[in-house]
C-alpha cells in the first residue's frame, strides 16, 4: 500500500519564474558541469556562476549566510541617494562592521600604521561626484552604478528600493526562499577559514549609506566605503551533493584540490553520516518522483525531510518525512525510536503547520552484505515504502457521521 499524495498548497504570492531543473543528457559534451569542495565536513559551491545555477535549477542547497536563497547582502534596506542605490546601515551597525574589518586586517598580519590608514580611509565620507568621475562621470555613470548595485542586491532589494511605500502590504507573504519550513542550518561560512583559501569575510570595495540620528530627532546620512565584503557560498547537504554527482553527473566534489570519484565520495560521506545510505535512498526516491526534498527545515519540526512541489518559492512544504531503516519483515532497530506520546506530539506539530507526517521506510534485503553497502550499487536492491500518519480527531469523526 502506497501513500496517497495530496495536492500541495500553493503560495499566495509567487515572485519569480520557474526554471527547469538541471538538464540530464547522455551526451557528455552537452552537460553542464559544476565544482564543489568538501571542507570541514561540509560540501560548498564557491564559484558565483555555479552557485546561482545549482540553486536556481532545482533549488539545491542554501546560502551559508542566508536562510535559503544565497542572496545575502550587507543590509536588507536599500535606498536611492543622489542617483545611486545604496545599502542603508545604522551608525552602530557600521561601527560594528569597522571592528570586524579591523580584526580581519590584524589577522592578515598588516602592521599597525597601515591598518590605521585603512581604517581612517573607511571612516571618511565619500564624495559622490568623485565616485561618478572615477566611473566615467555624468548621469549615465550614476545609472550604471545603480544597475550594478541592484544586481548585487538581488530581487528583494530591487523591489524594496523601487516600489512605492504605499504599495507595501503588511500582510504580504514572507520571502518564499525563507519559508516557515526552511531552516538556516549550520552556518559553515567560518568553517572554510581553516583551509588554504580566501576567508569568506574580507575587507572589500563598495559603498554604504550610513544613517545616524541627532539628539533633536533629525538624521545625518553619509556615503562611506563598505568596511567588509561578504562572500556567500552555497552549502549542499550530503544527499544533495551525491545526487548531483551520482544521479545527474553535473557536479564534481574536490577534497584537498583533488576530485573524488563516485566510490570515493560514497565512502567518505558514509564516514561523515553513519545513516547516509538510508537518508540518501529516501532523498533519491523523492527527487525521482518530482519532489524537492529539503533537510534543513525539518530540524525544527523534529523530522528528516520536508517535501516541496517544484520548490520553496512556489509551494509550502506538503509533507514532513521521518526516515526509518527496516528489513523485509519491518523489523530491526529503528533510527529514531518513537513512543506513542512522542509520535502523537510529532503528528500534532505537523498538523498545526498544515502538513502531513510521513514515515519513509527504507527496506534492506536480508542477504545484503556489508561489502555491497560499500558501493552505491546497493541502492538498486533497496525498497522504499511510504506511510502517512493521520491524527484521529473524535469530534471531527462525529461530525462526518452526522453529515452522512
């Protein structure tokens, strides 16, 4: 008996178009190929073009600084100021960024005098006419800078700086990329610092609009150089990374600058996650059926996966999935032991957020040896069984009987 999948609940406001998932082709020359690194037990995509392609075409991964979509910027508020669109930060926030920049310069081994000169340059107000002249001058340069700033800000910043404040609806749907089902997950942005690669947080170019308030309530606005440049990477779950490598063949994962073969990656991921075989089998099963499984959002609901139709920007998650390993007689030690009380509590939490609870059983044959598990070929011998868990509500049942 298979689970009866219900139609998903569509978002009230969809603010982007749907892009086709990553292409699958048997011709190697026509395949898109991307690169990721296995750093401190995390799989990170760091090339900017690869980040956008991998995330947008299938909604794989999440930004290490963002809740979901990798579009973090130094400020959530952008504003037009003398022909330029600039991120707006408060004076206290700017001073905090200065302290971070000073620490970054010190960590780079810069001598005190050079560091002081750099910090002094950052704190000075910038003449926008000098900026325009440096960019080619004139009104056209201002528009170029505006377009550049908007492209760096992402779609949300474009809407916030271009829309009329009267058009803002306080009850509008939250950012689709940061659905209530998604979760920020572990922030691995600082993990890459131990590798011989550029740190994700370094002093960088750019300008910000610093707003400080006077005692009389008035505000002073100054354009200053941005103390820091935030480089956001795309973090893939272990299951997402292996799916892109093994099933789609469009990703290569590197460890210490050396590409890992499929077998090497499989064995490495098994050492990082003892239950990787079961979790990947469930992920592969749902992806193959057209769902977008996300693992991060399930943590705060006490489950392993959240299932989306098409992707988080278009639909709310329909199912909360708990993955279990079992044998053909549905026996064996469970990955997550449930009592009746804990199962009832999980079912109630799931119902309260308008989702359904699904138990996904990964069935292992009795004759499957440990040697076979050392290769992804074993996936062909595993079976998947879905079971929907519904709460029985006595008042609802009585009402239905009365209607009959």
